[in-house]
C-alpha cells in the first residue's frame, strides 16, 4: 500500500468514527466560514459535489446558494473518459444514485454548465496541507478538471484533516483556498 493509499484509508476511518454531534457542529462551522467569505459572496455560480454519508454535508451549502440566488452546479463522473461534467442543479429531484452510492445529476433533465462559468469550485478531499494539496478519493477526476480551470477553487476541511505535508505528484493541482472551521487560508503558488 503506497503512502497516499494508507493516508486515504486512515482519513476515511477517522471521518466515519466521528460522533454525529461533532460532525454536525463542524459542518455548521464550515458552512458559516464559507458563507461569510469574500470568495463566496463574490461568486454567482458554484460548483459543488453531493457529499457521501461520512463527508461534510454539502446539502445545507447548496440550499444556502439557492436562497441567495446563486447557480449551483453538481458534477457527474464519466469513468470511461475519466472526466467530470457539471450540470446546473435547481432541485434535488434532478439527482440519481449511481455507482458507489454517489448522487449525481440526471443529464437528460439537467443543463450542462461550461467549466469556467463557475466562479467558485468546491473541491472535495480527505486530507489537505497548507500548500493547497489534497488527497482525494483516488480517481484523479478533480486534478484533471483543475488543470485548465481558471477561476477560484477551494476545499472545506476540519482542522483535523490538515496535515503538514500531503505527498504530491507532478499531476496534482493545489486549490486556491482551504477553509477550516477555524480559518481561511489563501494559497499562493506559481502555475
């Protein structure tokens, strides 16, 4: 098992072992930090995933975006092409359960969104460092997507998911901001 795989496994285990009240408290603080941030306030179109059970819930963030008349876009994975395509989400009824129990938009009833029409992309992950690097779920979908994404990318994580160093490879793309329940870190890096 390589270093990334073992870190991924440990992180998932840690998230799954959180007490429900701890998880809810952290989710509320993460949402609050995000919604008070300038990157959120200045964005009109948000890219965000539908979180799985052990991840920080994104449903309240999506609902907040709708209340603020922001366009919300949810990705659909295309494993054959190893790519993400985002679709506008106006209702949770547009979603269907696909492989690995993921909730994704139904393309036949959802409008496809151009990649760089999203002002803010919230990138999921399991572990993060202060240089904006992350360990995700291992599919590489977001690194490929971020390669030519020209707008703001950010990740939400608890301070427990923040480590000194994430092993990064040359194809890994860091995010612009890391938002924890305690702080918002702006990452500066040369592209």
